[in-house]
């Protein structure tokens, strides 16, 4: 049964073809500029925290978790 399913699947698709499933996930995706902004912001904040603590490995996990929470909130705000 699975072999037949895969054979039928191959007949329906061609190599490199993108299959669109119901809904459009690209509508919910942030723009490239937003993604780059968040990446740069997270990098800058991590660098500053590392300088404050002497080394990135010395940053307490609690502070990194808070940073992740802040970055997630910023991403949510920017994607609205």
C-alpha cells in the first residue's frame, strides 16, 4: 500500500515543485527586514551582556531566558 502511495505521489509531483497546502503560511511570516532587525537586535544585546559579564559563557541563564522573552515579544509586535 505504501509503495503504491509513493508511486502515485511521484506521478503527481515533479522534482523541485513546491506544493501549496491549504492556507497561506507566508502571510504570517515576518518580512526579511523584520527578521534581520530582530537578528541584529539579539546579536547586539547578547554582545552587550557578554561585555557586562566578561564573557558570553558567564551570562546567567536567567538573563538569557529573559532576553529570549524580550526578543519574542518584539518579534510579535513587529509582525502585527
